[in-house]
């Protein structure tokens, strides 16, 4: 499943620290609402479209996805029964 990363083009920002602070102080707290600062709705919408289209295009292909030879997850979990 795709996950959004934490990086910034601004060298003065530490996105990992910003996210960690948000997770400690807002996530699943009363102030975790749509009015909190820093919500970028357009970027969130772009990510949602990306995630949807990734699954959609994979599901529309006539062939099932395959693992690359030697891939850890393919070797351990992708074997056919």
C-alpha cells in the first residue's frame, strides 16, 4: 500500500520531527480535527487519487502482478499453493 513520505524541499524543516510532534500531540486527540494547521487538502487529494489509480490499473490488467526474481516478499509469501 502506498504511504506518504516525509520530506521537504525546505532544508530548515525536519518533516520527521514535525510528524512525530503531530502524532504525539494531536493524533486521536480532541484537537485532531479538520481545522488544525498544516492540512494540505490538495496534496491529500492527489495522494488519494494516486493510491486509487495504482490499485485500479493493477486490477484492470489481464495478467496478475508478479514479484521480481529474488524479492524477499515474493520468495516467502508469493509462492503458489
